[in-house]
C-alpha cells in the first residue's frame, strides 16, 4: 500500500468525500496474481488480459433469413427463373457450388453455397415444382452476413481490466471461448463490534439490539460482485478485538469493520488499528458517515465503517466499493449521476453535505422527481428499502422547497 503523503488524519470536520476517495485510491494497487476461470463463473469478474477470437465468427457466409440462395450476385428482375438443386439448413449445408441458373432452398443461419451472392426472401418467390420464379422486386440487400461479422481471427473481444457483463459472456461463448484469465478477487474480512448485539432470532436483553450490519454489508457486497471470506461479531473488548483484527488482516486482502471508530469510551477499534498498523485519516465531512476511518492493519487495507447500518452501507458504497474495484484491477466506476427535482419540500439543517435516500418518480410530463419517504436517520435501514437515488445535498443548503433541482446518484446496476 503506497503512502498517502500529506493527508491530514484528524481534521475537525473530517475529509470531504471526494478527497477521501482520492486518497484511498491513490494508496492502492491491484492485487497480484490471476486465475483461469470457466466462462460460466466469469460474470462480474475482471479480465486479467485481453481475450481474442481464435477463429472467424461465424466463419462462413450465412443467410439472414429463410428463402432461396441463387447463383451469381447480379440484382435479378421479376420473372427470373432458377432450377432448384438442393437445400441448405443450419448445420446441414448444401455441399456443392451453384452454377448459373441454379438455386437452393436456404434457412436462416445456414451456409450460403459457393457461387451464390444473394438470398431471395421466401415471400418474394413463387415455387413451381423443381424451380422458383422471382415474383416481385427484391431490393439491393443480399441478406447474407459475412464470415467475420461477429469477429475476425485474433480480434480483441474484451480488453484487459474489463468487468464482464451478460453481453460479454454471450459474445465470448459465441466466439468459442470456454475459459479465460481473470484478476483475483479481494478476500474481504468483516468485523462487527458491539456489546449490545444479539443474533437475529435470539432473545434480547435490556438495551440489546439484533445485529444487522453483517447481513446488510454481506448482501451489499454480494450485489456488487464480492463475497465475504471471513466474518466475526465481537464484543467491545480490547483483547478479542485485537485478535480478530490481526487474524483477519493475516488471512484477507481487506479488513472492514463497523462501529468502534468514534470517540466513545468503548470505541476501541481505531486505537487498535493504530497499534497494529496505521490510521491514515478519521472522520468524513458527510451525512451519514462521519465516523469513518481508513488505514492499514499489518499492511492490509482497513476500512472502519460507522456502526449505524445506513451510514455503514453508504460509506461502503462510496469508499469501499471503489477501493475493491481498484484492488481487482479495474478502473473504479462511480455510480451514474442525473439531475432530479424534489417532489416535496425537505426539512434539514445546513452544516454537512448529505446523501439522502430517495425513490425515482417520473411525472406525467416526464420530469424526474425524487421522493423521500420517512426518516433519514442513519440508524433506520428502512430508508434504504426501495431507494433508487442518493440525493447529493450540498452542505450550505438548509430547508429545500419542492421542485429544487439536485444531482443524484443512480442506485441501479446495468443489466447487460
């Protein structure tokens, strides 16, 4: 992990989000090592090298539609007649070249025989026993796709460093690729701390809550294409926390914790990280997400997320996710942004920039609206349910009127 250089560790207000993200990304390098993976397991993974076509695809001239392949390339006139000499179907080509005046019945995707430069759509042709006649003008389109329409031999299908999507896998399969070299995915160690935490379904004592951060963050990371390699839920006690941090750092590529990085009497994690490695900066100038810490434990990158679940999820999305992309060898891709207008007034106090959770609504005239529902408290996971947007509210803005235009991050992943 490279040195940050000049990053103020404990500013009174915390680091602005963009500065924090830039500092983290500047400190990270892609993980070493690649692995060969079957195509069926490659969705969402990052290519370690360019993937090229081994042969032309489709590799032959193919008919684009059902019809008749005719000899020659000249545009025929209505009334022209050809003698039928065979049939070409997908996987069962007509084996001989066509001589002048000959034609074959041909189906979509079938090999166009040698000697033919044109396919006549079947609706324009009148069959007459062992012959066919062109009944109407056919137009200039030959209805033949070339042998290298999808790919030429040696053509790059996907570059190195690309995250493979659905369409990529389809094209690679269609070009005969069965396995390919991929970057190693970072192993993530997750540490959840808190004396008050109980597993879901267990009896709650006085002041106890059901632990949700591990389920929330594990699911979020899975949705983003990453798995959690090791997970610990530990009480706020120095020695168990120290041991958990050391073990996760030794066995993982990234250590992520929730809670314990603020300034309370039982917030041990930040001090333990400083003891075992280094805290590079602490606190974000952001709502939700102020108690965030970044550093390293025994050389392993460390992300100290806030304890409140919404703040943990938001900071993971804004800072952990780009870092995981960098470690995986990809250029970090931010969430797409768009401008929206508030559907209703929003009461807030100026002071910190805020990422508010909202639904995307389209009005009758096509205006994109942001609808906020319920409390925006960082402890309320319900504010994440159904959220399409993270509204970017500048620090200097207080109460906002309906119709106020704001930038928003779109919380929808691409399909293809």
